[in-house]
């Protein structure tokens, strides 16, 4: 999984599978974290659910996670207001 540090924050690449039967972090696919969300990819619902899943997994507030690229794509990039090592450790525990 590719994590990039930028200005004290972490950039995380995510692949999203919308309209799944359950929401979960399912592993790493193509160098990106793969998420399943139950929401459809309409009106930002899937993007909001991605932020909810990540905030719970990382132990951060939803406002600490920002979608910076890919709002209408399955491949997205999020800026996380936490150091790379904290994000890596939290994700390793989930995976």
C-alpha cells in the first residue's frame, strides 16, 4: 500500500467498490487500499462513507480526512491529518 507524506499529513490511495453488501476495508489491491461501501456512487454518498470507514479505522475525526482526488472515480486519494507511521500502524491492525 502506497502512503505518501506531505506537509505532516498522509496521502492514501484507495480503490472503492460501491453498492456492496457490507462496508469494510478488504485489503490492498494494485498498491491501493481497497474499501467496500454499501452506498451507491451518487451525490457523494460513497465518498462520505469512505471517510466514515477510514476515520473509524484510523481513530480520527471525519474532519481529519479529506478527499483530494477522484470524487467521481473508483480510485481516490485522501489527505489524512496524521503522520504516515500512525496511519500505517492503524491500517496494519485492521488488515
